């Protein structure tokens, strides 16, 4: 509504298109963690050690599945959007990429929100969201003449700049240092960066090929590299997460 008021219907359409892509990926891949993690963390309020363990594992799992999706979309957006949705959506390429940056932060933010709210500190999350929303409106007003891509870029920068606030909040709740919390993401982040590099190299090497063939090769190669790297450098953590997930699925389906 604010964007439409300041910059008109056409940029608003691009903004909504890019935001829907981001929201769809976020809801499908990370949304399931919200209710599950909130219920689990709420039930463990009196046991700080178990709260910490559950929170770290949920954060790792959410990061594991969401970040490669957003990073991969950012890498192939210039091929994927015009090819799948039509060339008239080429203007949404860079806004979509900046929303992917927001998604990188948001994928972990979902579990952070569950932790903060489940531990009776919903006021912290409310004020954090209030600060973000006020900053977003201010950025839209200041940058309304610079185009929708610039606006979404500025919003992404704002999300990155404010993200350390949530790191401090959750570290305080689970009684650990910020680095100890953030440290668990270093290895999967490295795997994602290797995946991104491979996809970009392939995109450049196949620049004269058709967009469809280039897109398929980028996705397949990126997925293979990511899975290989994850199993090489995060295997122990992945297996712990997988075993817990498997038991949960069996309980839900009634499989012995």
C-alpha cells in the first residue's frame, strides 16, 4: 500500500511479484518450522539446556533447506524469471534477488521469532518488527524516485543491518555467546557459497547456450555440489537432524 502510494501501480506490480516468490519459498521451506518450533520451545521453557539444544537444531535445519533455495534463485533469476513467467517480468530480476537476500535472513528469523515468543518475550519481537517497519516506510519515502530495485535493495540492507539485534536477543535467551550461536552456520554457509560459485561459473561458461538448457544445468550442478559439500563438512549435524525428523514423521504417520 505504501509503495503503491509513492511510486505507482507498475513498480507495485513488480514488487508484489518478487515478494510473492520470496513468500512462497519461505512458507514452503521454512514455514513448517514456525508452529513446530514454537510448540516445542514453549513446552521446554523450564529446561534451558533443552531449549538451547532444540533451538540450535531447528535453526540449523531451517538454514539447511532455506538458504540454498534463496541463494540458488538469486543465481538463476535472470534466466528463470523471463523463461518461466515471460520476458515482461525481466524488471523483477533484481528486486527478486534482493528479496532472496531478505530470505537468507528470514529463514533463520522464523525460528528466532518462535524462540523469543515462546519464552515470554513477545514484546522484544514486537519492538524489533516495529523498528523494521518504520525504517522500511522511511526508505520507501526517501528512495521513491530511484526505482523499485533500489528500494528493495535498501530494504535488504536494512534487514542485514538490523539482524544482529536478533542475534543478541536469542543469545541472551539461550544463554550462549553470539559467536557460538552464529558459528553453527559457518560450515553450511560455506557449502552454499561453493554452490553459488559453481552456478555462476556455469552460467558464464554457458552464456551462448539457450536459457532453458543453461538453467537446467545450473540447478542440477548447484544442487549436486551443495549436497556433496553438506555431507562432507556437516554430516554429523545433518544426521542428527535427519534422525529426529525421521522419528517425528514416523510418529505422525503411525509407522512403528
